[in-house]
């Protein structure tokens, strides 16, 4: 047990390296914001330096004799790293304490110190705490004092505080407490069920934001190369879809290694990652982190008495990278040697070149692995994990990342990418390298058919494609300029004749963003599924088709050409539906309207993209795109073109009509109202009013009334998840 006297002993001054000029301005803006506002958050990529900035903000309040709370959701290493000062070999702030499950402080003495502070007897004080420990029964007195006395609460990774106990705790803090959140990803959840930081409270606002491309362009983060390797495997044969497409409602898919054939496929897929890595990484002994996939079922032929193996894929991957398991050039009669013995150490007791880390390892062993991994030039060089090290793992020397786990969460994806973007003068890192193994998702449309229209499964299925996630990742900031300047590279890679090793022949193919051809491919699958059906009013299909149209972007003429071809196909389906006498009366009345509304919304989205995201294009290029889309090639008329789309495609023909209908949608969609609607009213809500949300979203910047409506906190999440692009 550590006493508070031991904690606060030491130098009475707080020494911090000065902020750069740009961050001094940001510091000043945040301090000024907090003078008149209670809550706010900053959104910057991992590695930008938000923790360092927060230390300066804490110091200002500390020097003024204030009580500061530095709060994290979990007991991650960042809490201890922020509390300690390596130069002093002690706490950064003389009057401070660290409260977590791993650091046992005398709670009675801490409570006495806080009470003394409340009576004006103490100097400034900083408490570094994990939420779980602060809310524990043993800390109830400390929690009450913190709620009463805290002047500033800095909440790291505030996305972990949305609609949960952390959210409740923040709302318990009194009016005297200023709250500053920090995050790289201000949202939680999978596509279709996303929660946002501004839902924590009505007055939670973004104070400052900087995007990943902007940080890379400003040399604050390392240049990035993202390499996609397509496996020959069907995703349905690799991952567990026991519960059908409901498996997509989680952050991750689970590997299925329960049969000899499935285990072989997983090994081949893992071997591909090693082959690509060996072929693409030119330097030896590059520090590399591998994110592996979880396994739900027991693994065929591995483990004594059929027991389940913790972090099996991380262990398997380490064996593949160490050369214990390899797929022969001729894959006929390929049979892995089972059972396997997973070891992190050589017979001499040293770390192997590739190791795994998992929660079952003792804490001291985990710490030893991480310490050794951070040491440049010495093994282990490759570290494999399933769910660890995604947040709070700070290692600027990490040069490569391998993704073997498809994720449905953009927050998780951004956190993974952030592991490799930090600058490192020690290792001489020139860029961060990311390798992702991608599987074919075509079978999901074939096997589940119209089931993809259930909920938001369309978006979830497409999120399995790396290009779609990368478009979302780089949707903000000047990614195009970073790509043009070579600071962001996105490539697909093909290995010649299953090549292996450093000398293997590699063919790199640039990947275009936005991935219009990929989106058009899967959009066409949705159209085909709709064309085949005779199901009444096609309400569900209409909503998902309209949702999918809002994902398209036009950045160059090629995008416009692809969307024009897609629009022509929709128009053809519309004409055929009018003439299809096999349809029932209801379907024959509604099906052409579904295709017609989708066609014009697609054109409107293309025009919106050109108007609001076409700043990089010259006027002749914009006019050429308009001509390609079938409009008068005069960019000055773009607003009249947009209103034409609304008039021809929507039930609401003008913007005032949209304002009127969406005001009604806003009142109906609130949780307080929606729960009391009868079934008939809810069906009417979906059929008549939800389509207006998509059209209204396209005119938010044209109407102050729509802008206010769409930015209001009163819209229920079922509407917000339609209009938010992440």
C-alpha cells in the first residue's frame, strides 16, 4: 500500500517541455472555450500529442490551486504513463495521486487530502484515476469528494463514456467542473448502431479537430502505406456465420477452425500475410504488430482433451511467422502437424523472432514481452495479439501493422491504424506500413439474398472491404493531396506464382478513392435482388437503396462515368418494372417508383459531391462531369440541377416541403413519442417519412431550418444513424 506522503514527495515544480507555436494557439483556444463553456472535446489522431497538450492544461489549473481529475475508462498503460515523469523518476505533479486497480493508494489518506483541499488548506492537486476504480465500493467517499470539488476533468478516450456508467458519472459532476474530452475516434459501435460523443450531454461540443491526412501533410505523423492482399478464400468459409448476418452486429467476425478443411484455409490465409510481408518489407527486423482474429469454437486437432485455446489465432500466426508451419508450393496433400506446441522462447530462453501476447500470460511476462518488443534491433520483431494493444499502446518505433481481423467498427479500425502512424527519430522510421488480408464477400449476397436488406446489413457487409473503410477513414481532410504527394499510398498487391520471401515478384496496383467501382458492384447486387422480388411496396428495399446512394462520391470524371452507367441501369429496371405484368397490383404500382426515386437521389448525391467536395477541380473539369452526368455543362446552374432532382425524384418537391415533413419526422422520431405509436403509425413513419430524411440530408447546407434540425440532439439514434456518415 502506497501512502499519499510517498506519492506527493519530491520536487515542488512541474517541468514540461514547451508547446510548439501551433499547439500554443490550440492551448489558448481550449482555455478560452472552457472559460464560458462547461464541456467540450478535441478530436485528433493517435500520436498527435493530445496527452502532452493535456499536461499543459492540467498544469495551468494546478498552478492556480485547482483540483484536476485525469480520467480513463480502463486500467490502460496510459494512466500510469501520464502520471509518472521519467526524468524525475516520480510523479509529474508533486501533489497528485494515482488511483487504479494496479496501483494501491491509501484511500483514507487520499480522502483526507481531498477534504483538506475543499477547506482551502491545500495546493493544486491532480488525481489520475480509472473509472472502474473510482466507481468501486472502496472509493465511494473519494468519488463523492471528486464530484463536489473537481475544477477540471480531463477524460481520455472519451468515446468510452457514451451512454454508460462513465456518461452517468460525468453528468454527476457539478457546474463548477469543466470537462475536456480527448479522442481520436468520437464514436462507438458498428455500422448502423453508432453512438457519438456529443450524445453524452446536450452541451458537449467539438472544440478542436485535426484529421489524419492533415497531420501527415504537416509532418506531425508518419507517411502511410496501406497494402491490400486479396486472399482466394470465401469469407463464408473462413469465418463463423452460424447466426447468419447477425454476426455483423458485433465489432469482429470469429474464425471457424473447427474442421480440418477450415483450419487449412485459416493457415493458408495466415501464410499469405507472411508471404506479402516478406516480399514487401525490405529492412530486416522491422518491428511489426499483428492483429489476429478471435476464434469462437474449439479448434480441430489442437489442445489436450478438446479444450479451447485462448488467443489461438495469435499463437497460430506466431508459429507461421516463425516457420514452424508453412504451406508447401504444391498445396496438394497439405496437412499441418497437430497438435502444436506454442512457445515464445527459444531453447536458450531468449525471445523468438515472432511471439504472441494474451491475457492468460502472467502480468510480468506480458510486461517483459512489451519491454523487449520496444527495444529496437532485438527480438521479438513481430508481436501477435487478438484483442490487446488496440488502445493505449504507445510505441513510436512500430513500423508495420498486419490486419488479419475484419472489423465492423470504424472506431476500432482507426485505433488500429493509429498504432503505426507515430513518428520515431530513434528507429529512423520513414513511413508506417499496413498490410490487410481481404476475403471475397460475394458469397454473403448469394447465401443470404434479401436478408442483406435487414437493418443496416448493406453497410455492414460492405464495411468488410478495406477500400470502403479507407474511404471512411480519409473522408475528412485533404487525403487527395496527401495521396498526390506520395505521403499516403494505397495499393493492392499480387504475388507472382505464390511467391515467398524477400525476392518474390510483387505487382502493386494503385487503389482509387473513392472506390466507386466497388460500391457500384455491390449496389448492382442490391438492384438485382430487388428486381427479382414481387413483395408489395418494397419499403425496406427502398430505404436501403437510398441509404446506399448517399455513400457515393464523385472526385473525377471516371467516377461520374461509373455513376452514369449505374443510373442508366436503374432507369432500365424502372422501365421494365412498368411493363412487368407478372407483378401484383401493389408491386407494379410501387416498384417503378422505388427505382425512379433511387435514380434521382443518386444523381443528386453526385451533384452534391461535385458542389461541396469538388474544390480540387477546375471549372472545365466540373462542367465535363456535369455533361457526363447528363446535365447542362454549366456549373453556375448546379443548384437548379439539384432542385430538378428533388422535384423529379421526391414526394416533397421543394425545400420548404422537406422542412415541413422533416419537422414532423423529428417530433415522431423522439424516443418519448415513437414508443407510443401503434403499428400502423410506425409503418407509415417508415414508408412516408424516412425517405424524406435522405433527401433532406442533401439540402442541409441550403436551408438554415434543415441544418438546425439535422444538428439537433433531439433526433433519435434511428434517424442519426441514417444521416451520419460514420
